[in-house]
C-alpha cells in the first residue's frame, strides 16, 4: 500500500497541469511581395559587407559596443536570468534558523500580576526546513515561464542591436546627404556670385538694368539661406548620431561620400518562413506567448491542494536563575516533522478568475505575435519596393540634372549673345539647384532603403553574436571590426 502511494506521487509529479505551448501557425507567402522566391537573405551578411564604408563600420561597432539601448537591453537580460534562478531554486527546500534572547524582572510597588522577582534570562535557537512537493507541476510552469522570459529578453537584446545598427547607418547616411547638399549649394553660390557680377558689370556699362541686378541678388541670397539651413541640419544630425554612439555633442568622422558609397549588387530578401526565425521582435513575441501559456498552468495549479513537507527543531535554556548566574540552568529541546496541504475553499472563485485572466493574456499574446509577423512581412515588402523605386527615381533625377545643366549653359550663352533676357538664366539656375538637391536626396534615399531592408530582415544581431564568440574568420581579410566581449 505504501509502495502504491509513492508510485502515485511519482506519476502526479511527472505531469504538469495547464496547456503545453505550441507556436501559432502563421500563414506566410512563398515569396516576399516585390521579389521572386529566393533562399538567400541580405540579413546573413555582416554589416561591413553591406555598408562598405570603413568609417561607417567603425561607427556601427562603437554604437553596438557603447550604445545606451544595448546597455539597457543587457541589464534586462540579467534581470530575467535572476528571475530564472529564483524559479530554479523554488524546487529545493527552504531552510531557516534563528537565535533569540529574552528576559525580565518584576519590580516591587509596581501594579502587576507578576510578583517582584530577580532578573531572569533565557536563550533559544531553532532551525527549520520546508519543501513544496510539486505534484501538479506549478513550480515547473514557473520555471518554464522564467525560461521563456529569458529567451524573450535575449531576443530584445538582439533587437536592440538591429535597431541600433539601422538607426546609426540611417543617421550617418542622412548626415552624408546633408554634406553633399551643402557642397552643391556652395557651388551654386559661386555660380550665382559670378552671375551677379556679370549683371552688375552690364548695368554699369549701360547694357543691363537694375532689375537684373536685383533679381540676381535675390537669387544669390536664396542659395545662401539654403546653405545656412543645411549647415544647421548637419550640426543637429551630428548631435543625433553622437547620442547613438553614446558621445557628447561634437563633430562626427566622415568616410565615403554618397557617390562613392558601395552597396551589395544583389539584395535578396530570403524566404518569408526564414524571416519568422530571424527577426528578434518575432522571437521575443513568441517567447512572451510561451511565458503567458505557462502562466495558465501556474494559475490552474493554484486550484489544487499544495503539499508541503516541513520540519523544525530547537532548544531554549535559562541563563540565570533566581539564586544567581549560571546556577540551575535548564534546557528544553523540541522537534517536529509533518506533511501539510492547503486546499483553497473560499478563495476558489478568485483562483478561477485568475485562470480566466491568464487565458486572456494568452489570447492577447497570440494576437501580438501574429501582428508582429504580419508587420515583418509588410516591412520587407515595403523596403523591397523602396529600393527599386528609389533607384528608378535617382536615374530619372540624374537625367533631369543633366538636362537642366545644359539648359543653364545655353541660357547663359543666349543671354551673353543678346538673344534672351536675364529671366532665362535666373530660372535655369533655380531649377538646376533644386534638381541637384533632389538628386542628392534621391541618392541618400536609395541607400536608406538598403538600410531599411537590412533592418526589416533582422540583419545585424547575428554579426554581433559571432563577434562575441571570437570573431569572424572569413571576414578578417576585409578589416572587420574587433570582436566585442559578451555582455558589453
């Protein structure tokens, strides 16, 4: 009979109440919208192969090493691991011990039910242990939830790498775009200064008039105002990039210009099914769902009795007797061992409500995971079409700039030959500057689209983990950044 009881206890202890976790089925297309079916993914490349500017590579390394968001994410991982250790130690007995000293003395003449006595003191010590038998698997579900939350925090840390790589590269490209526009505007200012001098000389010679001069002055002032606004944008963008690099405000080192910036000739997006296992935000959402599912088991386990083995023992001794110190001391020893169980009765309805609340969290986490997966597919599709459309827009704007440059040269020739008036020259200069600024913006946007695709695919975090494990052998010849120690 005793053996049957132990067998039953083992059987109960081998199962855990509540639902077992399974990943929701997300319907994914065979290929990303905007690209043919491809197995390879841009996210598999390290960032120094995607962004071949060595200076940008050093900025990215600095960001993922020192960035504030990465440090916050690392602290969140440590917190989750501490909670995991706490859940692990819940399987072991709880030990406690203590020492106490007490005493008292009755005084004559004071109203008391205790007569006047000499001082009496006593010393006691005790020790106890208790252990919850995880019959229903409640503690195992707690450990399961803690494990899932650790994985979620690790995925969030990887997501911080992806976001920081994307934000740093994007901000750097914005800075280089402003730099190019400052150069373009400076060249336009020089050209307009020459035009103004030409109009002034013609007015002094009686060939031109003051209206031409005034219009040229306004045209020059417009370019100068644009230059100041762009310089302000450069200054502020440097400060934004400094925050990403965990630096105080200051100048930022530059590398290749937009015209010299190299991008991979092929930009494969991989398979949608691979995306679900690559993007850190999806991995985090899945583990959050896993943890929520385990919490249901915890709440269900609280509906059942809790079995707890406990034991305690100790002693108490008199230090002083009525006749003097160290005389007549006595000691009392006590001990107890027992099995206790708690069965919720009046709190049963409250526990049932807690189960319903846990299921609601599961439903919410499921919807969040499915939403994250759908958003991931959307992000990749948008980035793919952006890469293609910005390339076409850049080509068209380059043709526009070439045509307007020719128009400006012809207008100046016609003006000097007396065939056209000053308006053709001024208008051509205005249109050319606007188009050249737009071309610089188009070049920057095309590169930004590559960054967004790399980020949408979840690129960057695998590179960081490979570095943390000791480097990247096949990329060492390309001057890859030095490896980063784990947890930094």
